[in-house]
C-alpha cells in the first residue's frame, strides 16, 4: 500500500500540548502528518485497532514516537508502538524516530537507537530536524520565540505596562490582546534575556498596586514565519489560568505579582540559576509549572502540589524590605 503520510505521531495524551505544537508546525510546512486531532471525522466509526495498525505499520514514511512513562502505560500507545516496531524490524532501521520526554525505557525500542531530547528541544526545533530528515525545504521557516502572557485581575493597563517594560529592558515584543484581561506577546530574544531583563522590567512597570494582581506566564515556543495563529496560545495561557497558580497567590496574602514558567523553560533557564530556590512547582493541565512570587523568597506551596523529595522541607518566606539577619518567617 502506498504511504499516505510523511509522518505519523505516537504519544500519550499527557504530552498533547507539546505534540500539538509539533503537528501544527509540520502541517504549516506542508508535511502530511497523521495526528488524531486532524482526523476526527475520518476516525469516526472506524475499527480503530485495524485502521491505526494500517497507519503505523504501512501508510507512513516515518513514525515519531514521544517516549515517556505515560506512553508506556497506555493501551493505545502499546498498539501503535507494536505496529511501528513491526515495520521497523521488517523494512528499515530509521522508521521509528524517538523523541524522549523522560528517561523511561520503552519496551522493544533499543537504547542504541538515536533520539532527540524533547526536554531540551522545543517543538519547533524538533520540527526543524524532521524537515531535514524528510529532505524538505522550509517553506515556512520555524523560528524559536519566547511566548508570554500578561494576565491581570483588577484595573491594570496591560499595554502600558508592557510598553514601559520594553523600553526599560530594551527588548522588543510583538503583542496582541487576547481578551480584556490578557495580553499575548512574542519575543525573539533568548528565554534567558526575557527572564533576566524583560520580566523584572514588567514587574517594575506594574509597580505596587493595592487591589490588583498581575500574572506573567513565560513559555518557550516556536512560530512558522510571522503567523500569529501558530503561536502556542493554549499551553501558555494555561500557565496563568491554572487553579494551583491562583492558590499560591491566595496563600501568599501580600503578593500582587507572580511569574509562572513552563517546565521546559524552567529546566532550560531557571533551574541552574541562583533563583532556583525561589520557584515552587505546581500542577497544570499540561504538566508542571514553576511559580515565583514577588516579595517572597519562596512562595507557599499549595495543597495540590506535593513536596518534592529532592528539596528540603523547610522554606523561608518574606515580604517587605529585608536587612542582614532578617530573612522573615521560617516554616518547617
């Protein structure tokens, strides 16, 4: 049977926000991609076991497998993997292209098979490598961007805050309003510049505002050319909408501004910085986010976020100016 797709994607639902970016950028570049969200009408009423076996074993040029602990334990990913590995064994040694999202061993997939590390690469960077693998010209070049969302609760002029911050940090932001309480921005500067220069400038521009709060969500993303529609809006907005993030602000009673990073951005930029201890992990719909609250050495941990075993169980919280030998309250 002739191949119908350049690429089929095999993944667990927990990784959908990442894979959704990959699928969208592939499609924007003219790649014929099998992605379930694009095939709802086609799959409706089909015998999925038979139909998907056909896709993953016969009708795709490559299978991109997003390897994770969630992937191993799911029933449907087991079927997809079995079909893809059957093709791998029978025909060619580079049919399955793994993208590792953690270190879980994937049954049937040899450790010696070359892979990409999705913990270090953005979806856009994965797509760039896939385009090279497919031998395709980049008709819509994928460029990495830092995506941020400013979300306000209260009377805050978000455009003014961002305009002042851009001038202060000397960082250029393309921005548009999502709704009355949110502003979406794309920045071509590296994520480290955004966190080190732009985010503090946004905090300064916001100032001290009794009765209003500001959430700053920051995410590493990618766009095809200048297409706003290819911006990863869903997972970035999720950073500022998650109940656990608002629970942190509720517990941090003096807080008026919080920064929320995606897991990928935290791993790449913030984890090894001196500010590592000032972030707390919280659950998001798309995985884990990392929250820092202005004025707190360490934000209070919400009940929905378990204490990580790798960190100390004591934290120091403070608010207002500090002086030598005055770190604030200590909680065990």
